[in-house]
């Protein structure tokens, strides 16, 4: 359907997010091995029909399911639990209050809560479907690796172990104070043209305790990501999106900050030393990271 033609107006961002969230969730709940078999059978059938349009469509479907299988199931590049654990480690936090802006299914806040037990999570998304379906249907059995605060030993947590309050609201209407230890967004900044990026960063800072962390991630500008968004266009591309480099994230998020350190996941020791209690820069340290598919930034609020 061409929405613009039907309604004779530009699609509002909230509507385009609702299309995105539905399409994305439909792919998440697919029985991928079954769909792979079916797409191959459909392709063979199309070939024997000698209809070029049917063959092209069936080939496109095969490519999409193969790519999804690779990105999501083989690489685990969408939830990316190992990468995210490596990046979230080492923050100076106990029982944090976490605000997740544009939370969708809420994955990253739950991963943080497993690593910083006793966390209180507030998820915010203006698409009600995210609360009623993406979050509600998030598998109860999905294991989040964190640690047991009384023993320090590794511990597996599940969705039901977390304290979550899910608010369906526009971020711009929130009336929280500066009450959160972490304000987080995943895949938000890159959906805004440059003239609005400063405002998006300010949404995060607005609700942060003086000592809190802003954690933001965007997909990385790299050939593989471009290919992914091109092949998966009808699932992923309902809204404006640009792929960003760490340098661009720096430009738009750290303009107001003082220091910048760019490291990779493997340079984790640098992060640890920067965040250690002995580091005199600790309270004013923005950190940028790259994992396989994402750029991450940690901003520690300036104490002014
Ligand atoms: C790209 S998604 C975040 C990526 C997410 N981790 C996922 O897996 O889909 C961005 C989310 O932010 C929400 N969102 C965008 N603008 C918003 C706003 N102004 N207020 C509340 N939620 C918003 C959208 O509904 C969407 O669910």
C-alpha cells in the first residue's frame, strides 16, 4: 500500500514506527528453519513457472530469510548479548534506576538490570504495540547473564525477575525529574536529521542524576549494515534512518562534553581504568565504543 497516496499526506513518524514495530516483531517470531525450507520450495516452483517476476520475488524472499538467519540466529548480531555485556560492564552503579527511551521490547535495559541487580526499569515507547506485544511476548525463557550480588558469582536472570514499569507516552511529554542513574536509547539518534540530534541528546540528559550515565547506541556505518538494511528494506525502512560512525556520534553527543576516548570492545581495560575510582576524570568521561554492528556511547554527566 502506498500510504501517502491513500491518505494524501506525509506519514507521521509515530505511524511509521508502528509499521516498523509490527514488521520487526513478525520477523522475530518467525520459525526460521521452516521459512527457509518453504522459501526454497517457493523458489523452485517459481523457476518452473518461467515467470520472471515470480522468480525475482521468490529469490528476494530467499535472500531475506537467509540474511535474517545469519544476522539474528548465527551472529546474534541484533541482541548481541556478548558485545553488550562487554560494553555495559564496569559502570559505577548499584541498584540503578534505568530509563529506556524508545524501549520497543526493552532488551538492553533487561541486560543492564541483570548486570546491576536490584535495578528499577522504566521503559517508554509511544507505540502501544511495543508494550502489549513486543515486550509482553518477549520470551520468558530468554536468559540474561548477570551476577549474584551476594556472592559475585554469575547468575542467569529472566524477564520476570526484573522490576519493569512500561509507560506508553511520547518522550517529549515525560515529566520525570533528574532521577535516573542510566538513560538509555538503542537505535534512536540515527532516525533524526542533524538539526534535531542535539535535542535527542538533551532528552537523555534531562532525566539523568548528576552522577548518571547516558548510554546510546546506533547501527554502524559499514558495508555489511548497508547491505542488511537494503535487503531487509520492507521490514526495517519505514522511517528516516542514517548509519553513523563513532566520529559522528562524537560530534552530536559530546559537543557539550570535555573528553573523548575512542576504543573498541577489546580495549576494555582502557574503559575499566577510565571508570575506576582512582581516575580523576571519572566524573566527566564520555566513552565511545564500536561493537560488531553498533556504535555505543557512554556519557557521564558533567558535575557542574
Ligand atoms: C528503532 S526503535 C528502537 C530499536 C529497538 N531496540 C528495536 O529493537 O526495535 C525506536 C523506538 O522508539 C520509539 N519512539 C520513537 N520516537 C518516540 C517518541 N517521540 N516517544 C516515544 N517513543 C518513541 C518507536 O516507537 C520505536 O519503538
